[in-house]
């Protein structure tokens, strides 16, 4: 069984079970990126010890951007993360500039109690760019955020939901 099938099944099950959409909808149907206003500033999160990323053309301009997910988790002597009761997580896009500088745009930022944030690129529709799916798995809820990156400083959630969790099974 492929990971894609398992992930797709999980998302479909969550949607079928009912969710709470974000309440900050704008007239355009887009939402502000899911960034906790009490969370750490982007400048702080770029220095966190655990960072992973990938490159892809996220805004459809023909140039790859770098998508980064990071956490403030402590790293042990063996280089492995030492997860505790909760950690801060952030997701941002690094847009390369012609002069060699780069611009960062934050797509997500939150404290996740007893959990983590995983990030996926969705398969783009014809004529569309992929969106960034942030799957926040906490101890009492699962939250999804589908975020579109349009360029430096321009990112919006297009959908999202929060699902209360009673029990679950997941790989670490």
C-alpha cells in the first residue's frame, strides 16, 4: 500500500467525518496564512535546529522556490530530534532574487502540543501551481491548511479544517 494512498485515505476520512472551517474567510474565498499571532517571528524560526525542505515551482513563474519546514525541537548528541510535550513549527518559502539575495514568506506558524506539522505539495490542477498542505497533528486534534503561494509576501489559505481526535495510530 503506497504512502500516497494512505495519506489520501486519511484526508478523505477526515473530510467525511466533518470539520470546522476557518472563520476568517475573505470575500475572495481565500484566508490569511495560518500563522499564530502569538507565535515566534520568522526571523527567529530560520535559526531553529531542525529544518527540512524541498524545491519546486510554487508560484508558476518557471523558477523553483525552496519550501522549508522547521521546528524548535532540541537535537540530541546523535543528531536526532528529542521531541517533548510540544514544539513550535514554522513553514516558509524562500524566493531567490536575481541579486543573489532571497526573500522569505511565512506560510504557517504555530505551537503544536504533543504533535508535529507535516508538509506536502498537492498535485496541481491544469493551469494551477501546487498548493502547500500543512497537516498539523496534535494530541487532541488534527488540522489541515491548504496554502497557495503566489509570490514574495503573497500567500493565502484556500481551505482548512480542524478535526477533534479521540484516538489514533500514526508512525512517529
